[in-house]
């Protein structure tokens, strides 16, 4: 069997998948691997902790340089994975779009700071205490002038669609720039069918806030876009039916039940 050899790797882009896969391979390789321009997402730090518990020698996770000393062998461990920051962000926006008050427990506040900054800018009252987060929304929110998705600690691309749903009903015009992925605006046509006013020019979306959305039959085209349609449905007048929810189920453990617990009328139709 060919033995893998540690090496110096410089990523052109701080790709999450490329960083994680390189870490996974490098722990079993001979010698040292250095990843430069590594992704800094919290999930990378969690993976490092997990691997190190198993006997790996990884350091630098969370910075742009990760150094892995190959150990060739790992042992079994128990590891509790970090709270899902995108689920927390999605629920925070559910609270913001529907109004009222929402309490999220077991949140790593630091991980979702880029989202909280935008919610505050829109006019939400955000109260942070330890791992708890309270979001209060008393009045119609204001449009956030500019939101650009970026690698961590920038605004996450995985929250772009949900944030756009929120912006569709704010007062004023917001600009969203998707710089991480191409073709991540599949939810726009569906939101438009609900009455949203959105124009796309390449990677930029201009969202003109409207007073109300109207329920419609819409289709989830991907995971976060699907969640965004459910969020829009919370505030839309009338009934919204979201089709192809298998996309949503890949990233949320019963989003319908979580929203029901918050008082929303959401039902899964088989
Ligand atoms: C399972 C998982 O954790 N998925 C996440 C992971 O996806 P994933 O790891 O696939 O995303 P990447 O960070 O790799 O991709 C981000 C951008 O980098 C580009 N790219 C990627 C690799 C490469 O070699 N060259 C290159 O140019 C991609 O085309 C994309 O435009 O990070 C994304 C960005 O935070 C998130 O949206 C995904 O939810
Ligand atoms: C893009 C995502 O995941 P997937 O690649 O599984 O669609 C996501 O988590 O937002």
C-alpha cells in the first residue's frame, strides 16, 4: 500500500471542504502537512478537537495556517459536535421576521456574531447571555444597506437566503452580494412569486422591501433557499406551501416542529 506523505499545501481559496479533507488525510500521512490559506470556519476547529481526541496532532485550526503531524493511527472517542450555527441563525431570523420574542439556548454566540450584527442593524433587540440569545422585534425592521457573504468570520453564505427573506419585508432597499458561491439565488424567483421585489445582477441582489408577502405554492430548490421560503411563509398573508422539503430536511432536524413550538402554524404534508 502506498503511504501518504505530508506536504505543504497552499489553497487558492479558503475552502471549507478542501481544508477538512486535507486535515483528514494528513493525520494518516507520514510527516508534517501545512495548510496555508486554510478555511477558519468553527467547524474546522471542532474537527481539529475531534481528531486530536482520537490521537491526531493538529494545531492552528481557526487560523489560516493549520499544521498536521501525521500519526498513522487514531483511536475511538466520544465527541459532542458543536451547536449548529446556521440552525441558530435561521431560528433567529424566524423570530425577527415573525416579530415578538424568541429565546435560543445552547448557542455559541461568537459563531453567529456576523448574523447578529445584521439583525441589530435591521432594528432587532439582541440580548446575549452566556449561551443564551434573546431576540426581540417590536416594530417593522429597516433594510440593511449592504450584506456581503464571505468566508468566516464574514457573513455566512449559508444564511444568505434566509436573510434575504427577512429583507423582503423591511422598510427600504437592501443590497446583498453573494461572493462565496455562484448560482445561489434560486430562491429569488420563488420569493418573487410571494410578492417580494428583488432584482439580480450577477452576484448582487437588490431587495426592495414590501409591506406584505402573499402566500403561494413555492418550491425549495436547495437547502437554505428552502428554509428561506418557510421563513417567508411565516410572515406572508394566507397559506404558503413549500414543495421539495427533502432539501430542508438535509440541514434541519424537523424545522416544522421547531417553528410550531414557537407558535407558528407549520405542517408537514406527506
Ligand atoms: C458540508 C459543508 O460543510 N458544506 C459547507 C462548505 O461547503 P464546501 O466545503 O463545499 O464549500 P467551499 O468552502 O469548498 O466552497 C466555497 C467556494 O470555494 C470554491 N472552491 C472550492 C474548492 C476549490 O478547490 N476551489 C474553489 O474555488 C467553490 O466553488 C465555492 O465557490 O462550506 C460552504 C461555504 O461556507 C458552505 O456553504 C457549505 O454549507
Ligand atoms: C450548501 C449547503 O449544503 P449542501 O452542499 O449540502 O447543499 C448548506 O449547508 O447550506
